[in-house]
C-alpha cells in the first residue's frame, strides 16, 4: 500500500491513527479533576508536537542515516520562520506561499552550509555547523536588524503590521489561514466532563507531518537510503570502491535542512512572529536530544522523542510549589515542607533539570531510545513459556 512494505504500512497506519485521535488520547482526565493538569490535548501544544516531529524527522535523515551530527540545524528553523513571515508581510496571510518560500530558502542555505561543512566529518563537521549557525544567529540578531536593511528586526522579532503591503491579501482575513480557513479556529467538544479541542492549525501541521513521515519512510527504504547507511557504516570503503559519498551526504543535508525550514515555516504560520532565538545553539541541541531520546536511525523514534520532550516540558514547567503542597497535603506540615523543598528545584523553572536526568537515564539504560524500550516490552509479552518436561522431545533410542 502506497509503495510501502507490510511492516511500514502498519507503522504508518498506527501513526496516522494516533495523530488523528490525538485530541482524545492527550486528554485522558476530566477537565475539572485534579489530574487535568496532566492533559495536553490543547491546540497550541499539539501543534508543537507535530512541528517538532517534522524537525526531528528531518534531522534523523542526516544523523540517523549518515551519522553526521549537526549542531546547527536551528539555523534552518529560523530561516524558515523569517521567510514565512516575509511572505505574510509582502503577499497575504495564506500559509501556502509562506511554507513554499520557507522550504526553498532553507534549501538554498542548506546547500551553501552543507557544501562547506561536509568537507570535514566527525567532531569537525559538528563544530563547523555550530559555528555557522551561531554566525547566522548573530547576523539575525544585530547585522540584519539595522535600519539600512532590517530583515529580521533584531531582538524584537519580525512580525506582521497593518502597514505592510500584502499585495495579494484582497478580502482575506487578518490572521494566518489556508484559503480562508483560519489557523486559530478551534472546535470544542464536551462529553461528560471531558473537553476536547480540535484545532485547524493542529490538523494542518499533522497532515504535513504525516506526509513528511511518509517521505522519510520512502527515503529509508530506497537505494539512496541504503547508500546513506553505507556512508555511516564505513565511508572509507566507499572511497576505495570508487564511490564518491559527498553528493549523497550533501543531498541528505539539504533534505534535512528543508525539513527544518518547513518546521520553522509552520511555527510562523501558527504564530506569525519570527525571532533570532529560534536559531540559537540550544534549539539545535534540543532536536539532537529529541532524536537520540526517541531512537536515532529509527523511523518513529524522532516523533516519539519530540512528543516526549514537549509533553514533559509543558507538564514539569506547570508544577509549582502550590501544586507540590497539594500533592503532599496528607503529610505532617514539617515533613511536607521538607519534601516540597527537596522537589521544587526539579519543577517549575527547574524543569530542565528533570528532563536532563530523564535523558541521562534513557541514554544509560536504553541506548536505542524509547523505540528500544518499546521493543523490549514487546519481547517480554511475546516470549514463549519454556516447554514442560513431559512435552519435551525424547531422543531416539
């Protein structure tokens, strides 16, 4: 089906089903219950699940297949956001031209940066990509924000104003839309205490993520993907056989950069604002963590990693001292205060500490990421019981 094998078709169908039903799956608790703070089925967060899933899928094509670790992929995320906002300012608030330009411009930057960085491999490649991304961040933050060109608007960020020309706007709405279908439109459904939100923006991001995931599957199973795995396995052997791996590496780098630009464009489509902070090295490190946490080199791993990080980032950051006190209200006051004092650095503003510890645990005990954990659990359930002595086959006499 769709040119995929049986296992890939099953995997793709599961991802489609989970994506479509996400508003239900991510809201398991009633809206007025104490556990409702663990719900995450609201449009803004679900959009981020899908967008950063695209970002991680693209990064996995480079890192998971070729083994080239880029610390500068956030540069393409930022370039895609700036490109999309410029389309909103110049043409209209329709998201299609914005996404097309975001992919094209990020592809151009990917070709230039990849052509230079791929002259080296290993840690030297990683440092080169990091240096170039930081250079682009500083250009966006300062040089391109001066009054002479003002392409990025510096620390304020690039945004859409009523005075912008928007030559093709016509009678279209003033918010981002898909041929009139507004991205911020949400349908709310209440069922016996549960509340479910179905956002237009989320389903646009979800459809694009599914298309991106399908393309990634085809790349993984193609001769091109096999060649990328050969690069990761032993690039020197390819050179000895007369195969030049650089065009394949550059193609993987450009495809990965286009995915990042698409994710950046979608961020701007959901919130038409682009800032230099999206190009910082921390954003590049985040996608590295997502990919490794989910399972580098696997198909569904990057999506799991992106969802895992964005979910727990949202949950841990919302837990403050008041919430902790409510959890341990049954303890004596002195013990309660001590427990809250010990736990509070791991939540709220300190949520990144908890995420770091969780990441360390996964890397130490599950080197293959969350996908490996799922496979281990699956093997436990599939393990056949040992045969009883009576059922054992007796040797022939």
